[in-house]
């Protein structure tokens, strides 16, 4: 019979090393949590129930992919648009998304990872020059730039960047890149 002690020893070491691993800590985590709380309270206020709003708990337990500035903007916009409106909440949220996105100031340090990932992908999949890609990314229309980089918190930017770096090149590169943004876009803010 084979001696399993070396295998078990290696397994114990691997488990010990992984047990010390924790999720990445992003510098915007606390700001995002505070802004998300404001978003949930804004929804409760907009629906007229305050702290007794039944979905409030579900909202608070959600993990948004939005940046703190985006969440704060949405928390201001949505209740004001909802007041006296009979429009569907989805339409109001889309209108607020456009309004807030158009006013976002982008933290260049926070989006460097995504720009680098997009440009590395462009070099790999489209034989583009990385320096030219980075320069072009800085010149993109402000609304498009905010859509690509400013809406997301650091954890979402990391997820998008990992997808851009790791996914296969596609015959339709726009569609392949958009796929990396799908989940973060779908979970920007919790909605009822």
C-alpha cells in the first residue's frame, strides 16, 4: 500500500495557505457600502415605506457593482424622478443612469486596470499598439468613458479586467468585450 503521508502533508499545506487567503480588499469598499445603503434608503423613500419597505432587506444584502459616486447619484436622482411619476421603475432607472453617467467624474487611478486590460486585449486580439490604445482611451467621449470605466467599483473593474485578459478573442471583438461587462452592468444597482 502506498504511503499517503506526503500527499496528506501537501494537502494540509495547501488548505492552510488558502485559509489565509481572503477576498481582495478594494480601497473603495467602504464608500461603496455607504453609497449602497443610501441607494436602498432612497428606494424605500421613493416607494413611500421608509424603513418598513418590505424589499429593503433584500436591497441591503445585495452586492452592487456600481461605483460610490454612481450609487450616490442614483440615490439622489431616482426619488426625485419617481415622485409624481407613473413611469415604470425600469424607465426611471434608465433615465437616471443616463443623467448620472453624464455627470460622473472618473478617477483615473481607479480605472487604470481596466484600460490596461482592454489595451492588452486589443494588442492580443487585434494587433493594436498598447501605447496608442491607452492614448485613445483617454480621448474617448466622456459619456462613453464613464460607461466603460466610471460606473463600476474597484471589485467590478477587477472582474471586468480579468475577463478581458482571460477570455478568447472573438470574430466580433465588440461582442466579446461586451460579454465581460454583462454581469457588472446587470448588477450595478439593486432594483425592486
